[in-house]
C-alpha cells in the first residue's frame, strides 16, 4: 500500500502543523522537537515557519527545508478521517 501524500498544510501558532492527506485523513505534526537541529533552526522565525506548503510529495519551507513523507504520516497524531 502506498503512503498517502500531503495535499494541504496549515501552520498553527504553537509550531504545529495540521496536514490533510489525499486519503482524507488529517494529522497533527508538532515541529517543536525539530527546532533544535541546525537544518530546522530557521523555522524558529515565525515568518519563515508560516511559509510551509505542499510540494506534491511532502511539505516544505523556503531554503529546501522539508520533512520526510513517512515521518509526516506514520508517526503523527490522527486528528480526523
């Protein structure tokens, strides 16, 4: 079975993302734990964090910062389906 892909993403004020997948599930992803890693540190700036968008496979920000698609789907909290 293929992993669902992200089709919509909405940034929240608390460094969380609400992500809708092409199977109609919505999942919550908490980015805070990643902000300590050098590649993700730019996301501490809210204006950069809020530029998140989908790219047809996963989500990404400017400067090619992204999160592995399996991480988004399999390891996050289901909000609705």
